[in-house]
C-alpha cells in the first residue's frame, strides 16, 4: 500500500518555486515577472511561480521516472487501476490515444452513435471503421440511454473481426447502462472494452454511486477529473488494467496527442485531487449526495417540473440500470418551454446549468457546491414556473424527434476528412456525404460526421435545434446556411 497522504508533484513544484536562481528557460514570463498586469490583476502573481517547464526536479510526462511517476502510481492505486497516465489535453486526448492504441487503419470499432466528438477525432486519426449502435432512446423524455447487451451481442456476432468496443458510461444525463454485461460480452471475443468515463471520475469513491468502469472489468477508461472532482480544467486521467491492450502502444499514442510542454499546474491539480479523494473521498461524496437528494426532493415538489430518476420502465430497457444521483436532469416541457429558453431565463437569474436540450436542463452537483447553491437552484426553478409564457406550448410538448440520427456511413471518417470537399447551400446537401462534424454543443454529440450520408431527418433536426435556440458547433458555417460535403 502506498501512502495516499503524499503529494509528490506538489512537493516538487513547491521546492522549485522557492529555489533562488536566475531562470534562463521557458516559459518566457520567468516566474511571472513578464506577465501582463491585466492577467495578474485577474488571478494574482503566485500561480505563475508554479508555471514551470520540465525541469530535472519535475520529471518528464512522456518518460516519467521520479515525481510524475510517483504521482501516477498513487493515482492508479486510488482509482483502482493497474497503471494510470496523467492527461493535460483533457479526456479528448485520452480517447484519441485509446483508439490509436487499439485500432489500425481499416480495423473495426463498435461504438454507440451518441459518442463525443473526440471519438470522431480518434476515428479520423486512426483510420478505424466505426460500427455504430444506436443506444436506447426515450422519446417522451428526449433522453438517450446506453447501448444494451442485446444490441452489442448482435453487433459482435455480425462483426467478429472487431478490434475493440467503446462505450459511454455514464452519458451526459448520468445514465448508466449494464456495464458488467457489456464487459462480459466483449471479453467473450477476447477484445478490449474502452470506456469514455469522462463524467464518472467520482464513482469509485462512494457505494451509492454507480459502479466504476474499472470495478466492472473495463480494460481502459478515460476520466475528466476536472468535471466532477477537484482538478483544473483540462486535467484528466487514463487508467488501464489487464493484458488486452498494449501499454507501449498507449504510451506512443499519447506522445502523438499530448503537449510536449505540459502544464505542471494542471499536473499538480491531478496530484492534489487524487490525494483529496483518496483521503476524504467517501465523506465528500456523501455530502455531495446529500445535497443532490435535497435538490431532488424539493424540485419534484415544484408543479410542472420533474427530475430524472431510476424507474422500473428504464430498467426493463436494459440501457438504463443505474443513474448518477449527483447529475440532475430537470424536464421543463410541461411549462411550454424548451430547455434552451429555460436556460436563458434561469441564467439571467443567477443559476447556470451544465447544459440544456429540447426538453431538459441538466445540472452537475459536485464536491464544490454548497447548501446555498441548492437553495438558489430550487428557488430559481420555482420562480421559473411562475413566469407567464407560452404561446407555443403544444408544439414544444409534442415534439418527439429522436436525437439519435440513424447512422449511414458511406466512407470512413478519415477518408471523408481528407477528401476534396465543396460547400453547398444547406437545402442542397440532402443525400450527399458529409465532410465535417456537426453537433449541438454541449454535449458535443455529432448529428452528422465526416463520411455519413446527409439525411432528411438529420437536416430537420439541426434546423429544429437552431430554431429552438440551440448552439451548433463543428461546422464551418455555424449559421447552417451552408454545409461542407465530399466533392463529386
């Protein structure tokens, strides 16, 4: 057992910031002396003393031998992994590296259609061929679930030459599928299972939270420590266990997608977040869950609002067998509002959600929230129901468009990305092959991606999202007047 009270990276960084010397190395601001006063007025001067390069005392991220290695070993033990890598380019680079480490050009990967755009980047970089599965979808709630064991079993039987399976767990709404069953099915074919666990870094630290991906037997998982725990934005981890994935290939893949000038402030925040959770994690998660329970109880008493919770009809689907209780998804459709409009209203009144969708507002409750935050949230949502609105109540309530567009991949994402393209008016792109990633953000789940046939349902859905106030990203023309398609 390692001593989880230790913080090797933070200790080394402290020593470097206090050592008296003349700095003739990067970064150019030299311990903050050259930073613009505009920035020091905003965040102070002390942080820049710790903004250091890979000095001998601070180790090297790509070939760690001292303090980074020690910090990663502590993290592996704390999160239940055999080996852990620190990521400074977010979970995005971890997902890309995972795909690069397991798939060569032309090899198949099974994955849900509602993957994050970083997965599409991984497909483009690797040249892997995606075999998409549509996850279960609840049109009444406008919420996607996980892929089910039944759909994965069918895909594996049809594509036994698949090299890897990737799933999202939990999804943006906190919904968790039957991960142990998915792991078991994948391992029956002796292929690895990768988990995009960006929103589940906290699962390992309390029994009332869903089972963590590693505990369920996943081979590799990527976690955004900054999303639900106490690290800084971009600071993430990649964990691995077992022998199905070549560790050397992961190392090499990370060298392709990680910065060669990693921020030691981000790395130190991972060291601190790990120590905090290893020592105090269960207590912090208990307090967080108590705040969430209070919010759920009070919001469910507000007329016309409801919080997503586990119900028997979800479990029967087998795509929704558990839920992250710290993730609140509040359905506002009975108010005659879209989630987008509701977000604008509550944001103007001092409450900012994680994201909105056609029918829902989704909030993350984490170890950084307070009882006052919950009181403000409940009061603001209660006030929302008192506002006289709604000229188009019926249209919003009856809108049941499936957010998951049926995949129709014509060529690989890599082929489409590098193919000659042309820009056409939006209405003339029907039945053409898409050449760009087009997705409402957040959550960053593509409606169209490079290599897919542009369908009528996809175009209608994008127009509806835009009309309702959603924000479309990834495309060159964010107004959606034009789209980029493969030429010819």
